[in-house]
């Protein structure tokens, strides 16, 4: 398992954040970072697909060292 931060170019509303269980949101003006563990590449792809369905631009995906 790897811990990631996924930063998007949008403030995600509470309803949208519910679609990312296990990830902790950190709201910034006009941005949101989702931080938490991701099991494997398939789970990461699922998260990225959900963000794309919401029409959210992904700014960066960063691995967080232990």
C-alpha cells in the first residue's frame, strides 16, 4: 500500500467527497487535496476516474513517504 496526495483544481462539495472513502480531504481556496492510503494501481485508477466523472482537473498526484 502507498500513501498518496491527489490535488485537484476545485473545491469538492461534501456530497462529492463522500465518493472517496478512506481519503481525507484538505480544502484550500479553489483546491482540494485528497490524502490517504491507496491499495494498488487499480484503486488509484478508480479514484482518478471518479474525479474525471466529476469534471475535476487533477493538478498533481504525489507519493507521501512513510
